[in-house]
């Protein structure tokens, strides 16, 4: 696949995912980013330097992921640094460690909080491993509670840009016949991404049984798609659309790319060879797929400051 440069002359896409830690407190059986050999967290100073390089090369949004990024002790410092250089931040999380205090500390630095919810049924969550490795959590209930905390925080801070909620759902063979639309309507996220469960060589080959058929994925997307009538953006990503359309950095500070054949290619460390050289080493990025999956879903968003976005009374939703 030819590497495409198509972002107003910039080499990198406007959005980059930084997987800052490999450790996770959940045991999702389909996880495509277990980082078995890359568990240690990205050091703070390395993370800051990489953020600066990304900003200098036109990246406007960084999505902090893991593992579970809320386990990284320097997550807040990384978010603050991103905002200081004008980069919008998102955090992808299972939400298990989020409470009101977390919201007060972290939400001022965020533009998007991305909550991973693969089923509204706690039993299904248990079957696919979306459960804590130690202890028990009703994951759908926790997601709903965190959504309410974010709405309440937005309402209390009308002078700043509201934190938007996005829901990521990996559709598996165990959840493909479900209809979470009522649950999601009550949650009222700004955006929902539906991902077909995919297999990455050397990462989650064991989870092939969790893949669902294309027809079942399409039917699931159709059921959730009714939420567009309520102003919620719903994006569906078949497995092929996911491959080669993400710019990702692993906990060692290396670019890595899931290519069209499912093989993962990893660069040398960015801080050793330089950002552009590391990016060239993974190659195969497809700007067309990036656009097709709505990768730049809020062009022109800014890292901080007031705007005219909605700040609804949380009790009115």
C-alpha cells in the first residue's frame, strides 16, 4: 500500500494515538493492544518531547490510550503539556477509575473523554473479559455514572469548552445480536464508534472466535444507527477500514501500524531516529481510509477556551 500524504501538505495525519502504558486492569479477550513486551509506561519527559514533535509537525489532536491510560501516574502532566502546546487531548478509558475527583482534576485538560463500552449487558461484558482482573465492576453501570459526572461537570463550568463524550464499541460474536440503542440514548454521547472485532497478528490471534460476520456487524450498526435521528454521530468501522488508517505510538515511543494484511510494523524509537524517519519506517498509512472513518471528526477544534457548544442541565437529558 502506498503511503499517502494528503493533509494540507503535512506528512502526519491531524490525529495521533499515543499508547502511553501497556498495563491494563481489565482482561478483554479481544484486546488488540496488549503490549505484552511493552508494559512499562512511557516516561514523562519522553512523552513531553514526543508531544512537542507532534505539535511541530501539525498534529492537532492526541488520543491518549493504553493499556489503561488512567493507570499512568503522569497522565495529567502529559495532558497539561499537550494543552500548553495547543494540542487537543482525548483519553480512551474503561472508566473504572473515574470518579468526581478525577473529573475535577482531569476534565479541564480534555476535549474528549472516550469510554469503551462493548455491551450494555453486564453478563456479556463478563464473557468477553471486559471486567476487572481483581474485583468486580458492573461496567455498563459505571459507564453510565461517568457519563453523568461529565455532564454535571460541563454544566458547572459554562465558561469553558464542554468535554465531549465518545463511546467506542467493539462488536463481537457474543454481542452482535444485542441492541444497545436504548442504553446509548440514555447516555447521550456526542459520538459513537462501532468497530468490528479484528485480529492483529501476534497480538490477539487467540480471539478469532470473537469475530462476527459482516452481515451481523452491518445489522448491529443499523440498530445503533437509529441514534443519528437524535443528533448522535454514529460511525461504523469494518476491520478493513481500521487497517492502515491510524497513526499510533506505543509505550516505548515507537510508531506502529496495523497494515492491510493484519501484520503489525513497529518503527525505531522516535526520539532516537526522529519523528519523520520513524513514521516513514512504518509506512502504509492510508489517508483515504482515515477520511472514510471520520478520523478528523471535529476539524478546527481548539485545546482550551470558551465557545458556543451546549452546556445542558444534566437533569434535563
